[in-house]
């Protein structure tokens, strides 16, 4: 039996403790274990941006490359006021594992700028993004490290990064970022891909748990790219999405929320709160909602030791990265709740990013149904592999996903060897 829980106050140390636990109970080489526990490169940049009022503000940004044993570094860029180096390192490491779980030829990376994009004008956001792209341009590139959107970033921001990189090269480099708008080399299906991947995992896990999907009750925390698309797709499958929240608060309707109207309301007002066909609830109440399926799809560490016991769902789909702390994980496992871990559940985004990169390199673009079909194939294979390993080794889905990823990385490292 693997024990993933190690209590520290540092999320990267928590990650390292997880790797120790996994490697301690499966046959993993010492070099692989040592390499997975550290990040290969950590870049911190402090750079000036001209603000609209004529002043100059210094922004701090990061790009962390964790491991590229299985292919180029790959990982999103987050714009958030509270982001810090340790968080970026942890997210970079999760990307290495995620790419290995779904068996796509990438390593792991992550980037961030400490800022609140909502407080910047569109011109300030563009200048800040372009300068950040320029600051990290020595590290990124289609063969080296390929960024993508994450919290606080979007296709427009990816287009600016692609353009900045291309201007400095002297020609258009489509493969330098993924999650681009369709008109500049984006892939059909990329915008919804993470939500779609979560939906595929939800259907497979529900079948395993004998939860009848038409009629299953669902609560989703976070109504952005991941949570918004997942809520819509599960509603289309006949689920009753009874609770949804965002950073401002949540809404509840026991008969099921009309997700399309809720989306329109959010577009008009900036939040799900004050939706006319639902009662107000807090984020804490959303997590404690009695439902079949709970999808934390906002930020990390939302289910912790102090609130894990309130969770009543039968199935948790980790739409966000790291939404459950190691201590909460133990509590939820003890309650018998089935958890589809982040490195499997939300990997649909990186899978379709991989398809976008392949399409860009070949300048040959696929139809949306080709993208969705291939995504379904990759996700369902990965789910089945993790499930089989979990049954064989009598471990949780999280432990099984880590074991699968670490074994694949160990095998690749064994074949490549350590240079020189
Ligand atoms: P997003 O910015 O589009 O949406 C985030 C949502 O979470 C928003 O509705 C926001 O209001 C809400 N939120 C933020 N803080 C909150 C809080 N404290 N309490 C409740 N709600 C809060 O971001 P996203 O792209 O949907 O990403 C969400 C999560 O999914 C992140 O953990 C991200 O790393 C992960 N993820 C995203 C992708 C992707 O393709 N976008 C892929 C894999 C993983």
C-alpha cells in the first residue's frame, strides 16, 4: 500500500514527498527519482511595462522547466496576483506526470506573471504579455518549450506570445504556443478540450461506480474554461448540475441550473452570483453540497483538512490542478469517495495542445470531429490503464496515475541514460 500523505507547509515539498512515496513502493531507478524531485531550470524575471498613465511598473514573471526526458517541455502560463515560484514549480512537475499518464511525448513546464489581469487595460495586458514573452524567449520554442493558457490567460494572450516570438525570429512560428485562436493556427476543439477530457473521465468513473448519468447530480466549483465547459457538457449528457460557483460565490438549484442561461448571465455580469434561477450559496456550501459528482475546477488547495469531511459527493473529478491537499486526500479516501486525480482528469487540454502543435508543425489542420475522436481515444485509454493499475496494485486512482507516469519516465530515462 502506498502512503501519499506527508504533511508539510510547502506544496513543492508535498510533491517531492509524493514522489518519495511512489518510488519507495514501485521499482523506480534512483536517477529517475532524483531527477523528478527537482526542476531542471527555474527562470525568474523582473521586467518593466509602460502603463497607460505614463508610469512604469515592474512585473515579476517565472518560467520553470521541470523535466524533458520524454519530449519538449510543455505547460501553461498563469496570470494571477498570488502566484509564486513554489506553485509554478509544483505545477511544472505535475505537467511532466500528466504528459506521461496520457502517453504524449512532452515533458513538463509552467510559467506565470504575478498580476491581476482584470485590473489591466487591454493595452497594458498586451504590453505586459509581449515583454514577458520576450523575457522568456530564450527558453521557449517549438522544439524546446511550448506554453499554453492557464488561469488568467486566454487565446488572445497566446496570439500575442506567438507574434512576439515570430517577430524576433523573422518568420511565423505557429508551434511556439498552443491554445491559440483558430485564425492563427489554433486547433478546433482546444478551447473545450480540458472540460471534454474531464467529461470523458466523469462518464467512465460514473459507469464504474454505477452512477446513472442521466439524472446524476453535479456540483462544479469554478465556472471558467474548465468548469464552465464541464458543466455544460455534463448538462448535455443529462446530468442535473445543481450548484456552480466562481471566485465571487455560488448558485444552487435543486432542479438543475440552466447552464446556457447561467453562462449568458456570467458573460453579462462577470459572475455566476445573482443568477435569477438559483439561490445564493458560498463556495464552502458548494463543496459540501449533497450530490453524486463534485468537480473542483478553480484553483489548488480548495479541499483541505478543515473542510474535507463536509464533502458528500460519491465521485470527485479534479478539474483544477491540485485542488485537494494531501491531508484532505486521506480523509476523502477514508470516506470511500472515488477521486479521478488531476494528472488524469484535466489532461484533455494538454492532449489537444499536442494535437494543435502537431497540426502547426505540419501546417495541416484536422476537423473538430477528428480532434474530439482522438481525444476520446487517448483519454479513455489512459483512464483504463490507470483503473487497471489501481485494481492490480490495490491503490487509489491517484496513486495508480503516479505509478504509471513514474514508470514511463523511468523507462525513458533508462533508454536515454544520463549525459555525458
Ligand atoms: P479560468 O481562469 O478560466 O477559470 C477559473 C474559475 O475559477 C473562474 O470561474 C474563477 O472565478 C474561479 N475561481 C478562482 N478563484 C476561486 C476561488 N477562490 N473560489 C472559487 N472559484 C474561484 O481558469 P481555467 O483555465 O478554467 O483553470 C481552472 C483550473 O484548471 C486551474 O487549476 C488550472 O490550472 C486547471 N487547468 C486548466 C486547463 C486549461 O486548459 N484551461 C488545463 C488543465 C488544468
